[in-house]
């Protein structure tokens, strides 16, 4: 059984290694830590569409220590010192969540990543990672990529500029902006016929309204199944074990790697 104490200990992925002092130098409040993640990391598709081939390796950094190493070779400054978007480490939602999990565990705050589907991002894209952290007697969720208020530091250029909910304490339950993979799978299993359409990641030009869907990146029952299995890996004390944005799922008689 995983305990709260387990979730205060670093995994090999969340361990900042020789860059621990950089995380320790950040302000302790969650908003500042999330802002620092947006300052250090930019989404490789949404914010860095012209990323040169020489920098593609950044997306595969996977370990927090490796992400911070790339950042420090380029900047050599505190993690809250402003970086231009084009100079941030290329990553994705998984890396933002890992950054915040690492910073919270560095402060002995129980934290873990959670994979699922966000219903407040660009239409046609739902797959997302958030942070779960223990505070005031319960697990709470935060989405580091979303800005908590207009004008918040280092707002991601693709995110909702001012979300109609607290991005540092996400609502849960029916109609919540984030749905865990397990919740999505149960919904589909229980006959929610619109579930697949809501959880698709469409290729460029795909149209979720016409039914002509190209599941090039992520979608369908395979996507939910992969996310559900990934959720089991990401929520434990060794969260971050899934390598980069690769999710493994097993279909009938075969296995496959899918890019989310």
C-alpha cells in the first residue's frame, strides 16, 4: 500500500539530483512553483512548432535532472528568472507535472502525477497530465500549464488565459475540467456514447463533428486503456516512470507504442 510518506520521496524521474538547490530556491507557494515550470518548459507542439531538429532530444529528456541540466546549460540562472519562450526546454504536460512533483517532494509535500483528459484545452485535444498533492487533509489537483489569473507569470501561450475554476485546486466530480483515465474508462464502459468523441486527439484538419476522425495521435478505447494503465504507474511514489510522452497499451494479441 502506498503511503503519504512514500509520495514525499523522489523517484529516479522526479529527483533533481545536482540541481536540487535550484528547486529549493523557489518560493514555497504552489502558484510560484507552477509558474517556474512554465518558465522552464514550453510545449513542444503548441509553443515550439518550429523546433529545430538539433533540439528534438529535449522532448526526450524524461528525468527532471536532465530537464534542468538542459535549462542550466542554456541559462545558468534561477528557475524563476524569465526565459524567452523559444529558449525554454521543449517538453509537454508530463514534464510540467514532473517539475512540480519534484519541487513539492523536495519540500517533503506528498505529490504524484495523474494522467487523464482535460476538457478545457484546444478543441480536439484532451490528453493531459496534472499534479496531485496532499494539502489540508486531502488529495488536491493542480494543472501547472494553466495560468491561475490574467497576467500570471509565464502563461503558456496555448492555455486558457483565465480559467473559470481554480487551476491550483481543480474541481472534481461530474463536469470537472479534468477527468482521470480511470473515470473515462468507467464512463465508456457504462455506456456514455459520447465518451470517445470527447477524448479524441485529432490529426490536423480532423473534424470531431462530422465523424470523419483520424486517430493519428490519441483516441478511442485504446487511448483510454493506455491512459488507465499509465495512471496506475504515474500515481505511485515512483511517478514519472513512463518514458516521456510514450504510453504503452496492449491490444488483442499485440502491443503497441502510441504517441500522445
